[in-house]
């Protein structure tokens, strides 16, 4: 077979491919944008005339909005992508309007980065030399490697890699590979995710379980909403999801918003709110300073704290807790550190003036109802577990939990239709119960048997018996692009005596594909059938028809086809398929959903509707309402049944847990204390070489790394680094300059966006840009993980993706 030195075809070859696969050479040949079928002027306001069909499907990328789309097809080619045209302008029934990402599906479907044939590596892993192979060879090899790894090492040596590129699907990629592996005896499991690992770990110790806050729609009952790092207008841009709701809350109800964030984000701007620029990783200190003001001026809701909480005061501490270990004692300086948490103390850490901290405390404590929420950037830090619990504690201190217009300090809650899910396994539980954090898989490759429960968070046994030897990387770019410190990842993956086989499945050749042993070309969800659950947004639940819009392009296959073929070779086809085709599984999903939810439409009805809406019968979601009304009858799942501001469980863990490479930030505390972490705000003032705190905000042009390769998205939303004018002037940097951002880990090159919309001493590189190193190792793609540190957080072993110190210097001026 011919050697393939570049895994992508040339653009000239792509044009030929597109003409054959799309069934419309004339359309392709006249494309205004190379590689895409052309678009003729719209014949009507709502789509084109003369098309062959308009078919409903969904944008699946992981912003969690899950927007329905109407794709118009002519001669087998998608010629127009239209948004939802159902619903109304009323709050709670908004149209689920797709954003710039979802509406650019044509460029994604016909992208030159589409993977067109199965390939295998023929050089060193990561070198980029490939050879085309047949599907038969690919299936035979993967089945053979699964058998070998299982025979030699056992099922725990198999790893299904974390990823979210198709997280909104059902049969469509989400469950097929996990089901295959579970049918074959299972695989090493994972807990947490890259977005929410720290807050997920914090919840059980504070609330007993994941308890989201009131819905954003419920803020219509609020007098004030306080958002800590919560930016739905950029992270979830669906008009029927959180963007539209935030706009309506301001426009129709006039609710005031305070946004606490290192960046003046789009949500704060659109909500016409107050921006409080805070140094990254210091939210717990800001909250301590505010609550100190509240107790000094007797503004806290003491009745709520006494009735519903453990450990705010000495007399509600659990039995056995040391004297002066309450949160009040911590604030008053009677705790172990002896420091009073005055607004002046908080101001020095956070960068927020002390007088402003006092004013914020008074306004938040006295404006009722007050909705406190946090986005997930707050907890995505070196000790983000404490920051998340601190925001929870603020909500308790003002007594706004369990009421309309209030909130419990978590991210906003939602109402969902109970759509059946494609089963990942048969039976009560997966066959392998051992788990590690989704984030510290690098350690399991490098030396799995050294990983233990107390040191590395292994669950299900005291230590791993074996490291990861085989990886299935499906619709995931976290192998390289989305994982902290790409250099650490490359070093681990480059040694194929550690992880011996990697199969990557995707429809775009992402940077992670370069590190596979076999790469399989998958269809997009527009080339297969599914039933899609709606997003995690608000009080309108929805479900969508996933119709096959076009035939699979090139030599691609669906995940279900791939797994069925591999199952056949492993002798487990009947167990995997249960005798069903993908279309028959979709019918099964409808049957299961309608059995539990009789109002759900039939297949024929949903195909016609496109989107089925069902509104929250309670009006709006109010978190912990039953607990507030009767805490004795409706206790939380904590040991006390109450909100545990002091956690005896965490106090015990703090005495027993062991950390690898212990630093100041690797610390567990019973209270939600502020912790000065490695490469945090305190160190930034002392580090002369790397004095700038670097965060990585979510970006409008892409969802994580999905859509990051599309030319029109990049034109509208180019990659850049945000830098404050003061910091830019000190470095002779002007807006639009090309600059280098670097840390001890690496160097990236990008455009400077000089703006007062970011706090001094802080820079932000939007996360998700594709890693593209030059011959000297400088990343020209602007990927923030070039400079980030791989150092899992202490409790969750999670992703500290906003904790890094960097320097910036001018590279060139246009």
C-alpha cells in the first residue's frame, strides 16, 4: 500500500473527493470557500427554494445547549443550515437558536480535515507517517489487540478515554464503544470530568450529593443575582438555553447582576451588571472577607445557619471537632492560622479594594431574594474544591437556599425530559468497578501499579494492578490538545512500551489523531440516525429528532457499525447488538422513553416536529426546596443530614491522604478556606520570571476544541491572548501585536488583545485552540496547554486549567 506522509489529502484532491461524495460536482466546483459546497443566494427568508429535503438534526458539541438544526439538502449535499423555528419569544418557551458554532455545520461536514480512510502509523508514534489500510485490516487489528491486552494484562489495562466531542449524542458515538468494551469484560473506569472535577468532588462533603442551584429562569423572582465566574452567554450560547434566559431576565424583569470574574465577560456586559475583577483562584478569600463583614455588622441569616448548617459556629460543630475549628472562628482569626479574615486581608489577596468588599457584602446580604451561582471556572484551579464550597457557604450565610429567587451557590439547575439512553452495559453495573480520575490517566500510563487510593484517588481497590495498555480515544481531543501540559502527555505516549496500542476515532484530524496507532474515520451525526436528549439549560426540557441528512461521506462508518464488526471478531456480536440495527435501537429508545413518559411523541411525530418541548410543571426549578421546608423529613445525604460548612469527613481525610510532590496548594481542609496554591496569586507577586496569572476562558468560536479548525469561525473569532493595558505597556505590547506567552513548560505565539476587560496581572488565552508546534516547539496554534502545568488537584485529582504563571513578550509588530 502507498505510504501516506500527510494524513490529510491535498485541497485539490479534496475537491475531487467532495464532488464524488457529495453527489454534486457542480456545487463543489463553484465553492466560494475552498473545500465546501457553494451556497446560492437565499430564495426565501427561511431557507432555499427547490431543495430536495429539509431534515432535523442537532449540534452535539459539548456546550450543553444541544440546539436543533434544520439541514437543507440538494442532490445529496447540505446546502443550507437553518436554526430552530419553533417555540416563542416567551421566557420558558424560547426558540432554541443555534449560535455561530452550530450554524457552521456545512464547513465542518465538508472540512478538508475530514478523515477519509482508515490509517495506521508506520513510523514512531507521534511522528506523523501513515499508511492507508482497509476496514477489514483495521477491525482485525483492533480485535486482535483487545484480545492480546485482555489475555496478557486483564480488562483493567483497557481505557476508554475521556472526551466530549459527541457528548450530546445517544447512539451516535456516545455509547457504542463503552458498550462494546463492557460486553467484552469491561475496562478501567473513570470519575469526574475535565469541566467539573473539583466541584463534583466538593459536593458530597458539603451537600451530600450533586445539587445544582435554582434555574436561571427562577431569577425572575430575584432582586439580585451574583455570578461567580458564570458566563453562559459565551459558554452556552443557545437562544433557548441560557443566553436567551439571561437576556430576558434583564429585559423583562430588570434584575440586577454582579459578575465576579477576572474577565469582564459577555454575560456581565449583556446583563448590564457590575463587574468585580478578582485575581484567579482567590474567590474563597473574597467570600471570607465578605462574610467577615456580615458577621461584624450582624447581617448574616443566623437562624438559617443554626437550623440548616453544621460548623458555621462553634455550637454547631460536629462532635469531636477541635475547639475554634468553626467557620466563624476561621474568620475571626481564632483558627489554626491565627489570621483574621478582614476585608483588608481579602483585598491584599484578591485585588478587590476593602471598601468595595464591604459594600458587596452589605448589598448581597440585604437584597432579598438573592440568587448566588457559580460557573465551573471557579473550581478549575489548583485547590478549586475549596473555592466551590466557599460559594456554597456564601449562599448559606445569606439564607437564600431553597427559596424562589434564591440559590445554593452551585451552577444553575434545569428541568429535563427523561429520554432513554443507549445502554453502556447490561445489568446493574459495569463489569469492572475500579476507577481513577478522568484527569490523571497519564500517571496510569507511566506507572499504574504505583497508583493507590490514598495517594492518587483510585476507587474500588487499594492500588492498580496494571497500567493502561490500550486506549480507545473516541470523539476526544484530550489525548493532546485539551490536557494540561502537552509535553508531559507526548512524553508518556511516545513510549509505546507503556501504552501499547491506541485507536483514535474521529471525523476531523485533530492534534490527538497524530498520537494514535490506528485512526478510524467516523461519520458526523448528520450521516446517521439517533434520538437526541435536550440540553442542560433551564426549565424547558426538550428532545430532538436526529435524522440522517446525507449518506456517509468518503470511506467513513458510524460508531455502531465499527463496534458491531469488532464485536463479531471478538465473538460477542449478539450480546453487543441484541439483534438490533442502529435504527432498531432508536425505536427501542422511543419505546423506553414513552413507557416512562407517556406524553412523549412517536417516531413519526418527532420526525415531523423536529423538537419536542415539555415545560417544568413546577414553573421554575428551586433547589433544595423540600430540605428548606422540612430538614428533618428531607435530610441531605451528608452524615449530619445538614449543610456541612465544617466537614468531619474532610478533616479525617486531611490527616490520612498523601500527595505526590506536595506543595502549598495540595491541602485538604475541613472548612472552605482560601489556600495559597502553587503558581497562584501570592506567588505571582514574587515570581520575577513569570509574574502573570494565566487563565483559559471558553470562547465563542468553538466549544472546547470542536469547530476550532473552521476557517469562518477563526475569521470571526481569531485566537488571541487578553492582556490588561497596564501589563501591555510595561512590555511595549500594542493591540494586534504578535506575542509569545511562555512558562517553564513551553511557549505559544498568538495575537495580543489589549483590553481593560481583564484584571491587571492576569492574562487569558482562550482554551481549545489546536496545538500546532513549529520546528522549534513553539505552538503557533495558541493552545493554552502549551504553558499549563500537569498537577492534579488534591481531592478530585482534577484539572487545574486556570492555574499557571506565565510571561509575555513582543514577537513582532505588523
